[in-house]
């Protein structure tokens, strides 16, 4: 038998999957798996049956078969044979631990090698510490800016040191419970040291040479530093060092207005700093839908954050403790003086010390490890997952990639990565959440697009909160009304986006959203109201009326 994968267009539901599966079964295919969301069918045929016969069967079922590829079996791996380990993982973050846990299920002998702190970026210097401080900042901001008339509250200067102490205690607890303690629970070996490849089958660490049948590179990424004259002579902060400050700066400037820059900039604005966000692009979040960019720019401006867009950075200098950023904006020179300067211009993969050329592993233009759709590098024995590949930089994506890599590397699976539906959240206040295609992306993919834009002041929860700057936007296929993307700027947008993720992943339509009950006075109700907005004026509806 040979295994094939064919792209199939025209499927919109599970009923379509069944039609295609029956057509393939009737022509003799076995092991049939059809997925309308991914637009593909995977099946086996006897060696003497040509794949064109399967294409014809799909076409006769009124669907459009595309390119066919033969799915080659994974190279088999005998566990416990020669070699020091079955699976060596370099790095100890979300991708690494997810992969190690998955590999142990197959009975593999696993080692994790880590040169720094166990747990990687998220728990130590990323998601966990930043979000607990963001919460503290929001509370302080609300205390000083209560929107309810008659509630007089005040907040003095913030003592940052106790907050940092609490943050460190939480980080230590989660690092131990979610990472360190799992080493013994699952029985894989932990090696402290820096690993580099000696050849295609082994690494060197602490003067030892260790071999393995398969490897995973999950070394993550570090803050990138732009090439701006004078920057290397200035005491600047990164997202890592920013979270260790013991004193709130009076004035803070941020180079870069991506999710890291906006989150940390707004955090210190809420703690009392005068904050200026600076970027080269003429608008915030240029990859997002314009309505999203406009909503978050409006809310940051209303809160008092200074936005500088379309800037050219000429040079940076320091006089005493004061940093001076020399800019040019629309042909005019400008100098911004601050007490602290945060550089938040993206991430750089941690690959420089791995000696990847010795292992035959190729990297891209930014140092990222190049992987195929199975998470495999250019060396078939070596896989990579997480931020080191510069894919979607979320810990849940890294964990997913790590698990897929282990299944393919150790379990003999041939599973493709599926990152078509990845929700993303920026934890500003209000939050930004998005999933699926933007309007522009949908058009570029050939869809005839229909959109709905619902201002936040049409959502009852926002009215109750007295916080109405924001937006809901839905992108749909005009022909099928299937939801292609959802984009939200609102309080609790990160919670709302999970429902939208299910809608996109499982091919729900605008009509499905309209007909599904949504609890009143929740922000999630905005999804239903946005669906109604396709052909109704929601301002003319009674509460809860569809």
C-alpha cells in the first residue's frame, strides 16, 4: 500500500468529509482521513492503483481535487539500541518539556540539556512575570482613574520593589511546579550545561560527547537589538531587565510598538511613568486590520500614552542618567529625553552557539532554524520547535510544536504541523485578540469577503463598564458566510477569542453565531452582535433580541 495526501477544495462541513470519504472508499482506498478545515484527504491505495483514480472519484463527488503527494513513512527508530539516548532535547522551555513528556510516552530514553534557568522564557522572563505586573498596574490605574462619579479614590507613588518580590515568588513557584518537579515525575534526565553539535549524531556538553538517535532544538529566542548609532553606549533596558526594575521611572521611552512594547509601556504608564512609544511604521500593528490599529491607538492616546509613529532613529546618547533619542519625523528633527529607555524590537533566535553547520542544520536570514511541515530540520535526525523557528511566538504554539516533533521523531508518526488557526492576545488594557485571517489576508487568498465592524459602545458589557473604546470585527466568506477571522479590542478580549477560534477552526458560519445563545452582559456577546451587524443595525434591537 502507498499513502497519499490530496488537497480538496469545496468542502465546508463534516457532511462534505463523509461524501469524500465514501467516494474514496468505493474506489478501494483504505485508512481514509478527510478534514474539511485543512482541505485535504489522506488515504492508502494498493501499489497497483494510480492516485489519478482517487482524484477522479473526488471530482465525481462534486469536489475539486488538487495536488497529490505520497506520504513517505518515517524512518523507523528502535528504542534502547545503540546511542546514549533515544532523544536529546536542547533547551528547557515549553516546547522542550512538552516534547520530553510526549517522548516518554513512547518509552524513549530522554535527556534535556539547559545552559541557563529551567523553564525558558514564558515562566521566567515572559508571560508569567509580565502579566502579574500588568495586573498590578491595572489596579493602580483604576484606583487613580475611577470612571464612576462619586467614588473618590486615590493612589500614591508606587513602591515597585514589593511587586517585583511578589512576581519573583510566583515565578519560582510556577517554575518548580510546572517544570523542575516534572523532571523526576516523568523520569527524563536533566543535564546542566551548554550543548553544541559535534556532528550529525552527537553533541558536546561539559566536555562529554553524547549521542542520540533523534534531537530537538528548542533553545528559544532573546530580545533583538536594532542597529541605531550610539545605542550600544547607552544603558538601555530589554523586556528581560525591565521586569527587574526596583523603581518606577519618571519618563520612559520605548523603541518598538509591537505587543511587548505596548504591554510594558502601558504597564509603566499605569504605574505612573510618562511613557512615549516610538516606531518606524506609520501605524500601530500594521499587520492587523486597520480598525484594530485605530482602536488601540485611540485608547492609548486617551489614556495619556505618547505615540510617535513614522520615526527614523538617527542616534541615541546618554548624559548622566538621561537618555536622549534623536528622531526625524516627516522631515523634522526631534529629541526625546527620558530616564529609562526600553528596546522592544522583536526577538532573535538562540542559535549562535549550537555549531549547527556541524550537524547539517540550515538557518534562515535571521538565524532561525528552518523546519518543514513535520517540524524536521534539514537533518532528518534533528527537529526544532518553538521561538527558535520564529513561528508564532506563543508558549502554547511552542508546546504544540514540541509534542508533534516528539511524535514524529520518536513515535514514528508522520503528523503535519497545523498552525492555520492560532489565536493571539496582546495584554494591553483593553486587550487585543485576533484569530484567523484579516480582511486583506482573506482577499489575498482569493476569497470574496464580507465583513462586520461593531464599535464597542454597541456592546452592553462595555457600556456597563463605562469603557467603550474598542471594536469587534468579523471577516467571512461572502459565498458561504463561513467565519474566516475575528479581531477584537476590548476588556477580556483574550477570553472572548477562544469562542471565535472554535468558530474559525470548525468552519462555523455567521448564521451559526447568530443562532447560538450568548449570555447577556458578557463581552463574548459582542461576537453575536457582530454577527447580527452583517445585516442589522444592532442599535435598533432590544436587549438580547436577535
